[in-house]
C-alpha cells in the first residue's frame, strides 16, 4: 500500500509564473495606495504656479513651499486644536482600554457573577443603538455639554472591541491561570502579571482602534461642544474645507503681512496630511499584531 505524499492544492509551492503574477499584483496594490498619498503630500508642498500648471493635484514636483503649513499654524487655532485632539485621544484611549480589559476579563471567566446576562446586555447595545436624541439628553443630564468628557465618555467602550478581547482571553489556557491561583495570586494580579503579557497583540490592536476613533472623532464635538475654543482638530479643519472660514484670526485678504497666501488646494491637502500623520505613524508599530491579536481571537472565540 502506497501513501500519497502529494500536498493539498492550497499547500503546494507556487510556480514561477504564479510568484511573478503575485508580485505584480502586490506591486500594483502598493502603488495604488501610495500614489494618492504621494500626490496629496506633494500638492500640500506646492506653490500656486505648480498647482495651476498641474490643473489640480500635483504629480511631478516643481517649486516647493511650506506656505500651506505656515498658514495652518500661523493663527494658533490649529495648534490649539491639535493639542486638544492629542489630549482627548490619549485620555480616551487610556480610559477605554482600561474599562475594556477589565470588562472583557471578567466576562471571560465562566464562574463570574452574571457574566452571561451582562454579555447579552453588551451585545444588545451593539445591535440596537439609542439614537442621537437620547444620547444628547443623557449627556446633557450629566452636565457634560461643553465639556471635554463629552468627547470621551459616550464612546468609552465599543461592544465589538470588548467581544473580540473577551474571545482572546478565553483562548488563554485555564491551566495557566489556575496554577497562579493555586500559588495565591488574586484576579487582578493574574490579569496584570499573566493575562496582559500574553495579550499584547490584541491590546495593541484594540488600543489603536480606540485611538483612531478618538482622533477622527467629529460628530460628538459638533453635537456637544458649543464653545469653538474647545473644538478638536477635525472640527476646526472642517471649518476651512467645507465652510471656507479662515484659520488665521483677523485675515481679511489674500495676503498676510505682505506675503501671498498659498493656494487653497495646497491648504486642503495640508489639512489631509495633518490628519493622517498620527495614524500613519502609529500603524506600522501595530500592524504586525493584527492577525494574532484580532483574527485568531475572534475566530477561535
């Protein structure tokens, strides 16, 4: 009796032609992603002549200028908005991660009190949203209107993130936590010393989800903040892109101190770059955790 040693079709080594086609496809995908970013960055650094010559987004570099970025930061409005967004993002991400980790760990323990009803309640909030008006009434009754907390507390916990993290925690072998419990460790010590070090991937990914959500948060600020001095970056930049309001206090003409303003398209692209920088900076450090941190936990859970 002979045993077949042939590999399954999906496990076979790709042919030279297959590897070549895969390389071409991946190259095209990378170019299609990077080329628009390249045009946005180049346009934000281009002068009026280069933008006029290109008839829109600049493809080939010409005369470069930092005028668009100088105008964004010259009035102090964007600088204040950036600091507000950074503070809200850092504080909100820390609070969201803390609550999500604690709730997910508690719900992942089979013997925890009322863990099934609480899990169903959390899933219900994911499936059935309360709507804008009930949310506003709740925030208003808590006295959070015109408060930075209105940008954090209403979205402090995402049910999807909690369920994914709970699924990952449930995949941790029970023998590991049981041995620590036999040695006298309490639940908080088990979570801090054993579970979290084994869950760096999922914590990093969920943390990035929260951080990106807070950084790009726009609707809550429009709904709950009446004082424009408290507006985060996304709302301030919207004032320029959609409503055409100047970001420089007292600007009434096309010049500032005798200097011609950069083209509006360059300023709009500078706004896009400014909003993308934090995400582009953080993502490469978290990307390697995506498969292990989310997909495995979600599928096996």
